[in-house]
C-alpha cells in the first residue's frame, strides 16, 4: 500500500512557529539587555553622587574650623543631591510617560515668569561651567496662559540644561521665546535654544531622542548626563500637542526648536487674575505637623519654628487624627500632612478629619507634603480634601507662602 500525505500546511505552521519562537527569544534578550543596561547606568549614576556626598561630609568633618572649606563642601553636597533628585524625577517621569499615565495640570501661569524661573535654575549650572547664557527679548501679545507650567518648565530646563552640559569650555547658549500665531483661544509659541557645544554626529542624531542615548561613555562621564532629558522633553512636547526638532553639527553645536500651542488665560485678560503678595510671615501660626520620618520632622519643625510658627507634632496619621479630635475647635490654623505613613496614610487621615462633626473639620487648611510628585498624586490629594499639595524635597519659601495663603487668617 502506498500512502501520500500533503504536509505543506503543517510544515508552514511549524516554520512560522519556529520563527515566532526566535522573534520572542530575541525580544526577551533585548528586554533583558535593556534591563541590564538600565541597572548598570542607574548604579553608576546613583553611586557617583552618593560617593561625592559621603566624601564631602568626611572633608567637612575634618575641617570644621575652616568656614570657607565647609561652605564649599555644603555647596557640593547640595549639587550632588540635586543631580540625584533630577535622576529620580526623570526615571519616574519616563516610566509614567511610557505607560501613558502622565497627567497634565490645568492652572494659570505667567509665561514670562516661568521662563525667568527656568533660567534662574540653570544659570548657576552654566556659571560653574563658564557658559554664558544670552536671552533674546521675548516677543508676543499674550503672556498669561492656562495649562501645565510644571511640565512646560521641565521641557525648557531639560533642553537648556543639555545645552550647558554638552557645551565647550567658555561656550555660550542663546535662548528665545516668541509668539508665532493666535487662533481660537490658543497662542502658538516658538521656544529656541542654540549652543556652541560638542554637537552630534549624523549617526547619533537618529537616536538623540532614544531613552539613555548618548554618543559614548566618555561623553557620559565627562558631562554627567543620564540620557533621559531629551526623550522626556519630546514626549511631553508631543503630549501637549507640540513639536520638537533640532539641527546639529559635530564640533560646532546644536539648535533645538519647540513649537507649542498654549491656551490663553481669558480670565486674566478680563482682569480677574490673582496678584502676588509680598512679605510672607507665619508668626504665631498654629501648625499640626504630620510626618513619620524623624529627620524630615526635625528639619520641618526647625524651619517652621524659626519663622515663628507654633508646632504640634504627630508621627503618623492615626496620631494626627487623635490630636486633632482632642483639641478645641480652632486650635490649629493649618495641618501639614505627609502622605505615605504607617497606621493611616495622609489621604485616609484627611478624609477622616473632614468627616468629623465639629465646626472646623471642613475648614481647617490641610496641605500635603509628599514625595509623590506627579499631577495625578496632586489630584488624589485634592480629592481627599486637601487644599494644596507640595512635593518633597520641600521648597520652604513656597511652603511658607502656601501656609500664609491658606492658614494666614488664623494668625494671632
């Protein structure tokens, strides 16, 4: 008996299956390589500033009587901690952006003030590298908008910071901001940054916006970058409905151009915008400070009492709730609330306080102080009943202004 069987379809399926297995294996290897590379870079970028911080502490201890030297150590410790903070923020931002979870703010802001504040942050960085920043006169008819100033500032700072990091000694950076058009309540602006830096090769320009992309490890070591600034800037720009592009020549420099539509603040234009206050005083304000970390508690208590505030401490949410319940109505002018705590977290505690049947439960200002710094974290704080949300590490001048704004009426 002679039997014939057509196995073409079966063989084709087997071949496709084998091909799919190879593709899956290659993807798994790429993912594993990317993970290994990420951990290697993070280990380097985290350990380097920590090593610097520990070294500066040891130097500071050994020369306590030399005020100039200890001040120099403090400055370098702050610089290293700033780098660590930027690195953590960038990694978390990238994670949120890639997961599509980034939440844009919708608040009024002054574009001129935002640009000024952004440059103030990077000007000290430029001075350390001998870089001169030239600012063209701003051009536009509208300067008050509604949107996400936090992310707009991040875009601008990431680009200018890169221009400084990858510049040449005694180089320069030119920045500009100009209105291009106005349409249907939006003004389209162009933000530009031109540097005299090391530039990019033609090959690298294809990968400039890739995560952790850098031309070489030598560049990474020399310029202390993480390779996350540009990818984050690009994703944020696109998320805000804009475009980002660049022109670069190796050895001569790079020019970045961002086009962004910004929603005009019609309320401000009609004269209803809020004005800024001058001197900030929290003298005699009664503060319930809720913080589970002893070091953070010590720092916050010192800064508040140094300004004249009267501080009552609670080390977790349950203790805070009990102290508030045991106090007479009106005993506290403001509550500063950490979010992540044992016993009860800050959100639960806030909801519990707001639910109490006493006259000040719904009116006492509660301000979040949290290392959770995303816009959706702020939304959750507001939803729980908090009046404001400040991100750690705290800017104490901003903290004092916020306390004054919400709790100032209760000062004696």
